[in-house]
């Protein structure tokens, strides 16, 4: 419920006016103030709803391909989650049978991370469509770290054991995180996986540089520079009606599209590697209706990503051409 909707109540309006203790108003003046405030709230609610509808319609029209891509990625991730639950309900191990003595449901921690990755992708989509591209990009950091943690847990038993370790002692939890679960530690675990699957030294170096760059940008966006980025990203002239940002300013559309493509790139790489790890490390066969749907949606997801990548390059060329003119 928005702030304006909360205020859309005459009782609350009266209470707000009556509590203005620094200004002594006559009852008749107070009544006029309540009426004016209630009228203002109603008109603001109507304008806000209209603006949101106009903006969302414009965004959905311009970002149609990217939203289709996100939907396919979410479907693929959901089917992977369903397969986890099927194996669990049928008494098959999900991952690392050695975890059962630690916690009977510790295996389902991987399923939780997969579900959360789909939820995070949906959050990035909603923020991007609403025009909050800076905030959407900060959440991409969560998606990157979450998917990397899940892959490390599938590759390395000790990583998942540390993640599953429960404690009521905050200092102990923090010490475990500092020793075993920081993003740098997780990336070093994944480096071992990349070596194991046969990446060359040049490929490993390119992967490391790309990962370090992403992590530096995401860290700055989420911590030190978050406030300045958010203010700069959302700076608008408050005297102008901001209904049609996606139409009037192409940078809003290009930024939102780029954010969605980046988030889907992270999710697509995650789905590729997670399937490989589940097969080679945990004995999954990926046979049957649910895994078939997973692979079908993942294939469509990759096709949509390629289409959106080509579309993004064309949009960039058109944008650069128009700026040169």
C-alpha cells in the first residue's frame, strides 16, 4: 500500500491536521484544511495511478522482447525447482547425501537458492519496468552472488556444509562467512571447477577479469556509491510531468534493456553450469517430463537472449547515430 493510499482516509487526515500543535487553527479553518488535504490526496492518487499505467504500458511495449526473455528464464528455473522437489518426494537424494546426518533437509538448501534466483530475477524485471534502473542493477549483485554460491555449493561439499551450519552465535556465523563464504572465497572455489572442466589459462584469466570487474562495479553500486548512483540515476525535474520517460528519453529504455540482458546472462550461465554439476557430481539423469520441460524452456531462453543481444547492439548503433547527428 502506497503512502498516498494510506492517507486516503478522512480520519487520518483529521488526525494529521489536529496534531499540528505549532499552529493554532479555529475549528472552521481546521475543517477547511482537512477538506483540502483530503481533496489533494484524492487527486494525487488519481494522477499517480494514471501515470503508473501510462508508464508501465510504454515500458512493456518497448521492452517486450526483454520481458519475454525474462519470462522464459523464470520458467526454466521454476522447472528445475520442480525437479528438485520431485526427487525429494520420491526419496532420491538431491545433492550430497553426506549432508543428511547434518540436517535431514539440508539438501533442500540448494533448491532454496534456485527459487531465490528466480525471485531475484523477477524483482529486477519489476524495478526495470517501473523505471528504477539504478536500483535494479544493485539487485543484480544479489543475483550474481546467489548463483555463484549455489554453484560453489554444488561443486564443493564443504561449501554447502558451511552454508548449512546453523548457529545462534552471531560472531560464529560471521566468522564462518569470513572464512568460507565471502564472494572472493566462492570465486576461488569456482575457479577450481573451471580448471576441472578444462578451461585454458587464457580462458581462466578472461573469466577472472570479467568476474572481478563485475564484482567491483556491483560492490560500489551496492555500498559506497549507492546513494550517489541512486540520486544521479533518478534525478528528474520535479516541475515536469514524468509520465513518458521511456518515450521521451531513450536512455531510460536502453538502460532498462541492458540491465535485463545482464541479469539474464547471469541466469543463463547459472542454469548451464548447474545442470552440468547436477549431472557429473550428483548423478541426475535429466530424463522425464519435468527435466524435458526444463531443457525446452532453457533452449528457448537462450534463443531469446541471442535475439535480445542482437537487438541491443542495433539499438546502441541507432542511439550513437542519432547522437552524432
